């Protein structure tokens, strides 16, 4: 049976990293290669031993696809390609290709240089890994090889995030990665065409979440900033340059005057230069509103928000500062984790006296959103990762019921095989079409029509032809199978008369069948020939020979049964 | 789009002053019930005729139940913990405290459904059985539940068919059928303890009943004077107190004491735009930890909070302490109809936190600032 196999890699039920193996049409594809940020040892990487116990992965994988630059989707990529070993293509969108190495290098620095860990990838490995990357555009069909093709769709979520369709022949899979269905201030909403894939793969957490609105998150953010400023305090907002920084700046700028605030807002210069550069490069990835305003000004040119200078640090009075993202291991990250005492260099201990608010602004879909997307895509099957099947009976039933399709929920490390029903396109010969055509209304193109013929598979072509043509092409001679059966009937008439009576009898009964009375007296019903054996001794009985080809076996059987009942007296000669 | 945004923007700036916290969610379908399961999750359920409706147990986000260090809780989303499908719409849903049992009711008749929340090993809500006693078509039962001495349910649609049944065995422990009561339709009923309960009829009649006595209805109030035809009354009782309030669809609120239902403790006129036509959503609840405060909804797209400490008999118009307008402002752009609040509920221990839901599937959680005491 044709099937698509899916294995989410990873141990246990942890949800911290994405790495999914898909086998489709004889091709093996790895979807994302994320790192688990909660572990400090090898458990942070996916378990590649599912693919092979030892040796490189190149011969086992046809390609790797990365959905976006978050480390839980791409963090293990250099480890996989350079330390385990993979030399095949790695596909991602242009912004992802530009931003991934920055994040990977930042994380490497913290892990190795600051924390002193070993068994981690090096800067050179990141560079070597990125050399294997093939960048793709949205809606561009990329031919990985003769049979495997992929296509990226806009996912929203972060700059460069994509959902991807993988196709081999007539089988296809759609993988969503992370996405959101409502646009935010700088990115649009996910969109994909109604491609009706065999399988749709997404996160189970989406389906079980009901999200607080973006507006309330923004309100909460503005309120905290407003309250702190009103008290005369300073506000520090660590944020990744290419993530929410743009969003938060637009928000603050929009509401600063309305909230009657006059305090200065600063962001770190490094942040703006980098962000400006990337947004300029990838302006088509932002939403329409940003694109319109970008024509008039720079992405980070605001009325109330200015670049920060370190000399301002001790300025009195209220202030809002957006320094940059706090990677794990940094002072900023420790504070966000709730630490109130910090050990600085030189054994100095600092007390954290500021109020800390941890806010999440990442754009994700929720229960309503995932149902919306499934409705949009119309898949044959749905597979949700990072959930526990036995704990999710209701969710499974909900999706199966709503869309009348199967829903699968493999555990990490478990392989699910989804049976597909692929269409195989076949050329049909004109002769066969003509021969099979029936009189009547024009056939409905939407209704399947059953046809019989001989399938010839030669090189890469499949043709359906009539058996005669097939025999001819193959240079074979056709054999005919005929069966002959003898039936004894009671009839005292002459052979010729008996045959006439048989003819009339059959004409009465088989009104819809072509019945012929041949010149030599024998009767023909379709291909069935009825004769009288000249060998009969008794004049009152006749040995009737009935012979037919195997195609008319049913009718032949019927005629035998009929004749065995004898001829009615009333039948004329 | 721009117009909607600026209305929201204005209200948002105002909301910074009005609310300490505000959360806005969108359910897949609207609900008429919000039922707390202890203080960590709520149950909601669909109420649409002619289709399968979802019952969901939603876990609260950490931010809404954390007692300390709330600032370090980034999680603000509800999670579906358990779910199931009901063949009929759910108009009433009650959780039996201390158990994993839920009881629901809804059209097309007065039968009840008993559900059980599965263990942590499953996300299912299992339909255990149907309670059918004197089932009447065309109406649905009001429900109240009690867990002592065994889980039991008080249900009925008229004063003459009120029944207490043990949930597990369905044994009928009590019924008003033998009391010769009028078949007056009821709007609300509530267990006060395992033997006594209060009943409010749609006409505004209020009774106290004791299931150990015959006749069981032991105290009663006068029916308030109706101003117009079709006035509908509902009630809310103050947990742990002897106070009960009755709310009329014309905006009047009567305060009474169980110990003497013949007397009116207080009377107020709420300021409402017009008398409500769909009285099914009228709801009045007392705050569990804010003395003398009650909340009212079901007239329009707002929830009103009142401090009744100043209501004396014949007090006249009452000014709300707070009005939550969020549902009207944050209505989806495509919809022109202002949503109608279908239910509200107080947080079990956060003094000024309420939940409210409307017929546009919105669910709000809001912590209002009382500027009188702030």
C-alpha cells in the first residue's frame, strides 16, 4: 500500500524542539532541526539514531527544510550537518538564511565561550553548514530532484517564517512550522492555497490553546511601561532585533502621545542598524501597512524613539530602553528567570531591585486558527506533533468529526504510517476510448468511469490500451479459450428442426441478446455456438453441444441450465 | 479597519486607568455557562440547537491563578484540558464540588446529563448517564448541585416539579409534586445546604424550601408589582450570607433576607437602555469576597457591578461602581450587531476579577479598579 511515514524525533514527550522525519514516495525529508533550550547536554539535540545508528546522514536524507530562524527549529542544524554529517541540500527562505547564522553564533558564544561547554558546534561549522543552504522564494516550486519538489508559503509568525508543501508524484505533505492566522503590526497572516495534501502536519499545542488577544498583550505592555514612567522610573525592554522590536516600537510610538507621556524611549544602536538592514532586504515579507510607510521613511525612524548612548545610563528621570535579546546565560536572562541576586565578575554581588515583567509577544495560531487553516488547505489526513495520543482523544475526535478525516498523534520517536490513495496518471489509447464509448449522454468529467484494458508500463510512461493492441505491440498471438458442453434434451424432431426450435425458444427468452440462426443450422448467441451432435443414437434424444469463449462464461452457464430444462411443447419449428 | 482600530485605541488608553488586568479570548462557539472547577479551570459549553455542541474544561493561564510573582508568568492563554460533545445545546452546567462530576441541562426537554471529567491520562469528558424524572418536552431544567452527604442534584422547570435526586443511583430523594404547588415556571433555584434550597419564579415569587418537611415551601415573599407584561425575574444569593437579590427584566433589583422573606431590605432601579426582550440571559451574582457587591448582566453588551451597601428600601436609581464595556468595543470588525452578554462569573478568590462571555463567542477576564477605594 502506498503510504507516507512520519516520525517526530526526540525522546520522551518534551516539546522544546522540532525535528520531524517524513518518508514520502521513497524520499526522506527532515522538517526543521531544532534544539531544546532547556537542556545543557546532548538531550538538547534530536535523536538522529532513528535515521541511522552510525555514519553520516547524507545517503538517508534527500533534503532538510527549515521553517524559520527560532533556535527550537534550527538550533541543531550545524550539529546535524557538521558533527553527525550531512552534505545534502538544506532549504529555507532568504530571510531565514540571513538571520539563522546570527542566532546560531550568538548561542554558540554563550554556550562555549561563557559557559565553557564542549561537544558543541564551532563558528566554522556554522559557516560550513550555511554553505549547504539553498534559499527559496515564496510560492516558488523548487525541484529537489526528478521526483521531489517543495514550495514555501507565508506563515507570519516571524520574519521569513514559512509553511512548506512537499510533493512526490501525486502524494504531498504540508508542514506548517509555527504560524499565526491573524496579522500583527509588522507581519501578515499565514496563507496557503487549497492544495489538498495527503497529509497536514502541525503542532498539537495550537489545537489545545485559546489565546489571549494580541491587543490585550499590547495593553498590558503599555500599562506596565506607563505605570513605571509615571512613577519616574526607567524601563528596560530586552528584545531580539528581528523579532518583536519592530512591533513594540510601532506600538510605543502609536500610543506615546495618547498616553500623555513625555519620557524618552531609546533602543540600542546595534539593534537598529541590524534590523534596518534586514527589513530593507526583506520588505516584501512585512505586512502591507509597513510596506506603505517604508516608502516614506526608514523602518526605525520614529518621532519618540531614538538610539541609545551608554552615557545616558545614569541620566535621572524616567526612561524606556530596549537593549536587545537576552540569550540564555546572560545577566538579562537570569533576571528574567527571577533571580534577585547576581554574581558579577570579581565576585561582586548585585541585588536586583527592579520590578521584572515577563511578557510573551510571539505570534502563534490557536484552536480557532488551526481549524481555519485545515479548512483552507483541505487535507486528506492531519498529524499533530508534540502531543500524547492517549491523552488527546477529544481533540482527535473533534478534528475527525469536523472534517471527516483521520487525525494522528505520534509520540516522539514513534512512526506513523498514513495510507494514501494516490492517483496515477495514465495515457489511454484512442482506440480503447472509442471501443468503450456507449451511446447516450456525454460522460460526466467529475464522475469516475470504470474502464478495462491492458496497462503497458515502458520506461516512464504508462499507457492503457485495448488487449488486441497490446498483443499486437508485444508481437504475441492471441489465444482463444473455448469451452464446450454437451446437454441431452428430449426431442424427437430432426436435427434441423430441433435447432429451429432451440432458436425460437431462445428468441422468446433472451429478447435483448443478438441471436443468430446460421446457414448451417447452428444457433449463435453472442459468441456462444449451439449445435446438435450427429453422434446421437437415440432419435428421441438430441445431444446439444454448447460452446462459448471464457468471456461469455456466465451466459454459457445460463444457456446450459436453460437447455437442461428441455424445450417447451409449444415452441414452433 | 482604521475606524475600528481608533475606537479600540481610545478605549485601550482609557482601559489603562479602568483595569488592572484585562484578557480577551475568542471561543469557537458562544456559551451560556461559565462554571468553575475549583479555582484552576472553568467549563464552558456550546448552546446551539440542531448541532453537536462542545463542552470544554479550560485550564486557567498561570497569570490568572498565580498568587505571587505574577509578573514572571508569561502564560496568558487558556488550555483545553478536557472536552466532549453534547447532542443537545447546554443551557445549564454545574460542577459537583469535590468530585469530577458535571450535570447539564438544555432543550429539547427537562432531562439532565451527568458527565465525568476523565483522569489526567485522558482529555475526555465522559457522558455517564441521563437523569430522567418527569421529563417534559419543550422546556429545560434549572439545576443546583450539592455534594453532601452524597452528590445530588436539585432540578426542575416549575415549582410543582422540583426534584432532588442522588446522582449515582438516580434515587428520588424529594419532590414538590406532593405539595400541591402551582405549576409556576421558575427562573432559578439554589441549594443553600443539602436539605434547604431557594427557588425564584419567573414572576418574581421567592421561596425557601426544606426537603425534610411537608409542605416543603416554608418561606415566601410577595410577588413584586409588575410594571409591564412579560416581566421576568431571576435571583442571586450571597454565599455564606442570608441575603438574596431578585433582578427584574425592567431593571429593578429587590434585596431580601432568607430569615424573613416577607420584608424587602433594599430596592434599586438600574439604569438600562431598554427593557430586555430575551430574558434568558439575565443574571445577577454576588461577589464572593467583596462585601455587598453584586454584578448584573444580560441586558446588553455590558456587565455592571454595584455596591448595594447604600441601597435602602425605595432608594431609587442605582449608579454602578463599575461598567465593563469591553465586549461592545472589541466586537469583530465584520459584525455590526452589538453582542449580548450571556453569562458572567466572579473569580473564586480574586476580589475584583470577573469573567464574562457574550453571544459573539468572546470571553473576557477583567480586574477592574475601584476608583472610590483606590
